[in-house]
C-alpha cells in the first residue's frame, strides 16, 4: 500500500495529540531555510488569504453533490470568493473531504493532501468522513482524521449546503488567524521558537 | 384506522407466509416463451439439469460445474432461448453445504423474448469455472468480483485481478466466515497511519 | 429569443426537424460501419503512451480511474479501475434486517436515491408477497420520477460542464433545487431520503405538496425547452457529440448497458413498460427512443425522458387514490405512524418490526427496476428470518464503467469526457 515516503511516516499518536493541543496560534510562514516571519505579518497574510480560499475540487461520494449544490445558483459560493475550486492540488489552499474514504482510496487522499502547498486547511464533510458513518465494514477508513489532520468537521448525511457554508466560514476564521491543524504532522524548524514568542505576546 | 385489521398477531418465521407465497406464485406464473425455452433446455440437456426450481415466477436450473460453459452457450445461441444479455453473474456462499459451499449464479435476460432465467452451479472450496467473457463481455467485472469476494477461480479470464478491494487486501470478504469489520481489527483506524 | 442563442449550423437544425423530413433511421449495419470508421484510426501504429486519468480528475464524476493507452490522440486501449468507493454494502446487508437495508441503498446511487430504495423494496416485496396499496404505488411513482428528473438535470449540468461551460451547470442547478425542495418537503432530506418502506412509503404526502409539485412540473417543461435551446442547437455541442461514442444495440446487450444508452441505440427497452411495477401500468407515457446511438442521441433521450417524467407525475397527481400509504401486513411492513400513536396493535407491530424485523420466507428472488441510469436488479436470497442471507445489487454504473473500452477505443482522447459522461456513471453505484 505504500505510495509515498512522505513525512507522515513515523509520527506517533502522542506527537500528533500534543501538537494539536498546543495548536500554534499565529504560526509561522515558512520560507526556504526555515526562516519564520513575525506573527503580525502572518496575520496580515492570513487576512488576505481568507478572501480567496480555493478548495480542491475533490468529491468522493454523496456529499460531493451537496458541495456542487453549494457552488450552484441558489447557495452561490461565489459570493464569498470560494467558488474557484481547483482541480489540481497544487493550486488549492485546502481540501473538502466529501464522502467516505476507503482503504483503497486512502493513499490517494493522503497524496492529494500532501500535494497541496502549505499552509492548508482540511474540512471533513459528512458523517462518513468524520467517523465512517454506517459503513463499519472491512474497507472503509473510520474517520479521515486518522489519515490527515482535520480543521473543521461538518456533520450530516449529507450536510446541507448551508452547513458546509458555515464550515467554510469557520475555515475562513482559521485562515484569518493562521491556525491550522497540519502543523502537528510537519516538523517546522523554526516553529518552536516562534510559538514560544506567540505565547509570550498573548 | 380501526384495530380490526390487526387481527393477526405477528407470526413466527416459517409458518408466516404460506398464504402470501401461494398468492404470489399464482400471480406470476411463467411466461409462455420461458416455458418453451425451458422445455427446449430439458430436451437438450436432460438429466444434466440436476435440479429445476420454479418460485416467485422465476425459473432456476442447477447444473454441474462441468456443464457451465455448454449450457450458457446454448442459452445464448439457441433461437428459442435467445438470452442475449447476462444480467448478472454472482457468487454465493452457503456454509451449510459442506462439500460444495460455493454457488455461482447467472441471471440471463432475453431482449427478443423478454424472459429471464437463472442458472446455478455449486462448487467446492478451491473450485473453478470456465469464463463466459467470450459469450458476454459484461461478465468480466462480475467474474473478477466473484473471484475476489468468494475465491472462485474463472479459468481463461483475461484479467483476473482484484476489482473492488485494495490491491493488498487479504481474504474473501463476502464469505460468511469473514468478519464484517475485516480480519485485522481496528487496522483502518490505527495501523494505517504512518504506512501511507 | 431562440435566434439569439441558436448558433447552430443548417446541419444542426436538421436534427430538430419534424419527423417527416428527419434523416432516415440508420440501420444496425450502418451504425456498425460508422463505428468501424472510428476504429480505422487505430491502424496508424505509432508509439503507445500510457497515462492514468483519475481517480482525481474533474470529469471522472467521482473517483473513476481509466488507464489509457494513447497513440497520439487516439485511444488504443482503456482499462477501467473501480473500487475506490467500495464499502461492502452487500456484506453489510447480511447483517441488517430488511428495514435497515433501505438507508444503505440510498447511498448506492445518491443522485437518484429514491429509485434505489424503490428497487430494493420491490425485490423484498416480491420475496415476502406483500401487496402494496394503490396510494403507496402512486406516491412511489411520483417520487421515482422526481428522482429521475433530479438525476437527469444533474447529469445534464455536469455533462455540459465537462465539455467546457460553467454557466450551464449553474442553470441546471437552479432548477434542480426546486426538485430537491419537493423531496425535502416529502421526505425531510434533500439527497438521501430513505423514503420507501417494505409495503409502501414512509409517510403520506404532506399538505401543500400537490400544489407545489404541480407548479414545478408546470414550469419544468419550459425549462427543458430552454436547455434544448441552449444545448441542442449549439454548434459546439453538436460537433462534439454527434457520431461520437457510437454504441449499437448489440454492443449494449453484450456489455449489459441499459437505460438511456440502450434507448439511444433504437431499442425501446424500458422496464417501466416491459415489467411494470408501482403504478406504471396505469399511467400513459412514451418510451423515449433515438436511433443514432451516439452521445448526442443520449442527450436527446434524456430530454424526452424528463418531459415524460413530468407527464407521469401529473397523471399520478390527478389520479391519486385515497387509502393507506403502507401495506396492512403485520408480518412484513411497518405500520402507519399515525396509527402507532393511537392503536395498541399498531404499536406492537411497530415494536415487532423494529426489534425483530420482517419475517421473510425462504427463497431467492431477482427483481429489476428501471432507475434513471439503467436497469437495477436486486437479488435476495433468504433463509427465513429478518435478515437476508445474500443480497446482490446489479447496479447499472458497474456495467457502464466496464463498457468504457468498447465505447471509447478508437475515439480521440478529447472526446473521452463526453463519452464517459454520456453513459452516466456514479461511483457509489458502481463500487457498492
């Protein structure tokens, strides 16, 4: 099943939990060489980013239809600058996991996640992505958060477009504050330093 | 809305549906074309048709695995039968049959005569059947699925790989002894992490 | 108005001509010859390049994967890979009572969830010998056709979006929302409604549903005409769809391709007519048939089907009989909810059905219904009791995806998205 040699290897639960608990408020922008920007600049960048959040055009199952409905004319995601769904992960800011993730699909989901450039946000849409829902079977991943870090969970089977919309608003709040769940799985050289600074300031 | 219609309390299994079943059988007797087709099959194969069952308006022939190809080819080519579409080919597991626990069923449909037929065969553990992809190409996925779900091998299949499950999946999920959650308990939640 | 939008060539206009001056119907031989002409492209014998399209690709309608062998732009070979959404529905069914299986069928083909519910319930009713009351049959027919409309509108929007227009997708979703509103009113859910029950439906038509439904099916044919004005005479669509992806009736039989694709090949096969269920034998409607067996004709078939669906719903609303909406069968079906609150026997029946489940006889049945994508068959083997021993869903997308090599080999890779969309594959349906 091994598809990528990605940095997800050899991360144990304790690391993830600790990192998620001490979620880095005002985390750093990583530049080549591990240079980190001050938190204030990061906030300004986050404010800008939040108005053009481009999710990955990636639908798995039923929830993808409601995701399309959100892009359709009644709910009209375009009002909020989020209608530009990118089909390539390289152009996306985050992904909406819309549907159940199977064991066969899991490596592909993780690879797509890893191909999204940092910083990135993940929204788990629907009960299947959150917990596996009714599919407690041999071939379904019981919750996408066991594979990739999730920022926002939107429950429902499938959630209404309004619910997804609220979830995207919550993502936007996190983008504004530059909070993201993914830090826990990535070793960022300057992270500890800046995190300590951020704590000192707040 | 009166209680009168609930005069019959819920009945236990087995005894419950005699009346209903006879009603259904009377309502859905075999189509005349299918009766002709069945007669022709009987004439052609005689005792090779091990069992014949007619229920719910559907006709089932049980044959030996060795006759699988011959009977199905006849079903397709004979003009009175004319089964030009294989509706589905599927496996089944009946653990109570100790010697031949696996069944393979073919549901055939004729567009010319508008009738349906079910052909069934029983196989032992590790049994195999000839492929019918030469007759109906649509059997390709069906046979792959039957192989991965039950372990029934189809000889001569052009591409007998796993179809639905992951490439490294172990076991045959639709066998009755396969647990619903999979063989490796909790694997998906805990052990997959870090491996992909 | 049509003059503004209509940019079609004279050739394109011919297609919409009246039957009297319509081009003669092609025979099977002529269709085969046309198909053979596309296959001639394969004889160039260049170098082969293998690429993978999907599972993450905007026009694979989910996570369908096609491994393509290309000679330049011509598809030499195509290997479909499915299973990325496999979740073991059939295994799960063996652990559920018949009532509990109904929500699982929703998620097979989530674009037309009611049709899937309906197919399973028809099979279970055949097994148990439950007779569905007339009102339930009419309500089922209405819901089935609403799901067909919703499915075809979604199909149309996505199909045209695959060919390059974003706007048309928005237009289609505008009208689909009205159908989803109806579903929400009827069932409480927009997409996965689990509305059918063994022996009937979950609840009666709510107040005001009829007026609202009538309103929708009054204006929907006008909207369908609008779609046709935009798409049917569009020169770009005509050129991209005409004579592309020819699939003759013989191919359809061999690959078990059913539904609109088969009807576009000139075969008037429709299980609603051929093996009627619900109220279809009491309703007057036409089976949509076209004869050129290409992508364009599949579009035309679906447009006609949508009009016929509106007609069917109107007739059902007109002739809606009174009576119970679920069978009075204490052994197999749930009681009407309003009775449960008043009637102790009904309450006992409710408890019995929920905790023990319906007691099915021994036996095996196969029942096929015409869902929007094609023929969906359900095989149930029962050993008695509340749980089936084996359930098999013979879903149309499973076979439509499998037929992709036969459809697309010899075509250009740029036509592949049009061909793939035209057979209407949904991966939840095909992967089971």
